[in-house]
C-alpha cells in the first residue's frame, strides 16, 4: 500500500499527526487484501463430470488491515498516550459507517464506506502503533459520484452516456426529473430495453427516484405510487456494451447521480 494518509468522514489522518506505516520487516512481499470474491453455486450433472452454474453471488464485504503511528519529521515515531489512543478510537471506531478514502494518485476517484476496529500494538508497555481493520459495507469500492444534467425536447428525446462500473450488471441511481409538459412519462434505457412508466404527470412536476428505490413527487395530490409501473430506472452494462441510451416520451429536465462500482485493492 503506497500511501501515508487517508480521509475518514471528512477528517485526515495527517491532521491528527499520524501516518500509515508497517511494522513488518519481511523481504518486501505482502499479501494484498483482495476484493469482490464471487461464490459460484453449481449443480452436479453426469455423475460429477459437469458442474453447471446456477447462480453467483458475493458472500462477504471488503476488510482491510493496516497500521498507523504518531510521526513528526523532528522526532520520528513517538509513543501514544492513553488519551491520544482514546481520541483516535472515538474518531475511527464508530457504530455507523462513514466514507473512507485513501490519499494516493491511484485512488483519486475511489472511496469506500465502513468503520474500523482498532487494536493497540505495544513495545515495553507503551503503544507505538494502532492496527486498523476497516470493515466495508460492500464487496468492492466505489467511484466518486458521476453526475449528469440534461434537457430533452420534442425533437431531441434521447440522452446517452457510458457506464464505467467494473461490475457487470446494474445500479439504481439518484434521479430527479422535471416534467416540461402534462402527460404520461416513459423512460426507456436501451442497454436492457427496460421502460419506466409514470402516468398523469403535470408540467413542472418534479419526480424523484432514490438509490434506495423510494419514489416521490413534488405534487402531493399526485398519487404517484398508483400511476407507476414499478420498473425502477437503473443504469446498466453488459460485458460487450457500456452505452446507455435514454429515451424520454416527453420533454424533461433531468439530473442523474450514481457511484459506479470499482474493483480495486489497496
């Protein structure tokens, strides 16, 4: 891991007076924490001569283990006081997940979400290092949010972009759509030929989809759940096609935001 600093929930390790370090004195070889290990479920056929794939899935999330130490150019590595370790644990060892970002060029657009378990590493009854184990909420990292804003018309009804996710499949984004005329709204994504339909839309009505599949309207009297076909809009890619061509049945203003999946290791 070629980094000395990280960001967690908006705070930087270096601002605490610490750096990422490694107490291992091996010959330079190290085991890399890997990500996104799939489990393949198979069914035996022909007396074990063929194992046919039924499903594949992720059974676990990313866990990263590394160490930090108190460091200054004048004094080098210094022992930590009990108060200092308590404050670091209060920052890192939280009961909820927060944003974690490694500070190095290869990770400029990559982050994860999670929390830490923390262990003291002592020498002669003084703490010189803390061992951090980061527990993520996903089997892979995320790309910094990608945002699109656009407007369609009666003559230009499409908007296209490429999904840069490393995971083949789909992601539900945050999307806000402002209808520019009355009528039924249909949104088709060419990648899966999947169509989202919302009926009885009004001019200037704002329709919002969240990544957690919550649908809402700015017009309280619009019973939007009754006028929705429950095919939620999503961004997708296949191995041979990353292009998403969105076609709207009526003029709209739209904002789309999502974080593509990133299969990277520390």
